[in-house]
């Protein structure tokens, strides 16, 4: 009986491990399947949704970090070493969080920034979990857990916002410009 239980545990572990890999490889697919209807890069209204509803709206991976204050494995985010120029948004609600020019290589294993886009991008809370005193950072629009901020960052702020890549969306400056231009074009067509 014990052997059967152990086997079941191993099989479960394998399936879970594989599904985790699939999650990270197919992030864009997952995002499409679980897009939050309140997602917006423009709307600044607060998003207040209960956990049952968040479970339906978010992929399990994003839900775990954003709503259960989970932490992704270090060195696992594609954004950790990215040097692309653009804007990082909350993957849950689309709120703009960080510009790429405030990103730096901290060596901590998670995407790191020294300054949020605005004072309202982020909200802060004291976090005494795991026997440590840390400052938790959450999205200013939807309250999702993003990561923590520490006092060992570079100038000019001296801060290190250590953020889970799973809860970040990124748009290159070029993509944003193309989107803006296509919107302008539509407006012009509409005025004809
Ligand atoms: Zn958000």
C-alpha cells in the first residue's frame, strides 16, 4: 500500500513538473485562455474581484503568485536578463508598473527595478512572513502581489524592486508606437 502511495506521489510529481514546464513555455497561450476582462493599459479604476472570480480569470501560475503571494523559482523568468526597451505592466490587470530604463541586473534571480512608473503604480505592505521583515509590493490597481522592495538598490533611489516575472507583461516601445499609430489611423478613418 505504501509503495502504491509512493508511486502515485512520483507520478503526480512528474505530471505536475511537466505541466509547470508547459505553463512557462506556453505563457502567451495561457494568457490568452485566462485574460482578465478588466485588463487595460489605460483604465486606472481599481479592480476589486473576489478570489473565486480571480481563480476563473487567471492561469493557476499567475493566480498562485498574484493572489496567494507565491514566489517563482529564481532565474526562471524570461524578463530577468531582458534588455528590451519598453514598459512592464501588471500581468493581471494591465496597470503600468516599470519602464525598462529603470531595470538593472541585481543578480538576485528575479527581474529588478529601482523605481516604479508613478507613486500610484505600486502599494506597499509590511510582510513578516518566513521569519523576515520585508516590504511587500502590490499592484496599485488590482492589489496583486508582485514581489518585495529592498534598500540595496542602485542610485538614484537606492531601492531594489524584486518582482516575479510571472506577474509582469511587457510591451516594447516599438509595439506601443505601432498600436498608438493604428489607433490614430482608425480615428482618422472614423472622421472621414
Ligand atoms: Zn494589477
